[in-house]
């Protein structure tokens, strides 16, 4: 049994990949804060949320591929980038609000650190279970 590819670790790896991609997009948004006509982008989180709801409802992670664009051919979850305007648009058409982007970056960082801590704790529990009794 390959514990490294268990549902727990697979789900956390998918979450970490999702958050890394979101942080990359937020960085691009911040870098283009003064680019005329630039509209901020983000990741559509609904796909990941549906995957979590599916896992909770079925007692395990069982993903159905209903559309070829939902998952990449190797089975990992694909992220969908959406254009998501912030609260205001400037005269030159730029819709990036730095305060909104910084709040999203902080939220993403906290979620990433939490997921990373859960992954580390899972590895610690596997090491504990693999130890010989009395050690």
C-alpha cells in the first residue's frame, strides 16, 4: 500500500498546487496594478470546493470526469483562471485594487501554511506508526 498516494496526501497536494497557482496570479495582478486596461485574474475555487464536498459526502475522494476540461489527462485537477474585477476600475480601465489583492495574498498564504502543516502532521503520524514498539 502506497501511503504517500493516499487520499489524504493526494488531496493536500492538490490543495497546495491550487494555492500556489492562486498566489502566482495574485502576484501578476499586483505587478500589473498600473497597466492600462488590465483586469485582475483569480482561480475559480468552485471546482476544488465541489471536490471537497464530494469527498465528504462519499467518505472518500471519488472524482467523476464529466467534462474533458475539468481534469488534466494525468488525473490531477486542473485550475480554471477567471477574470475577477476588484471593487473599482480606474479611468484607464485598470481594475486592480492593491488592498484587495494584498488581502487575497494574505488569505492564500494562511491557507497554504495550514495545508502544509497538515501535510507535515500526516507525515509525522506515519513515522510514528512505522516505529517499532517501545522506541
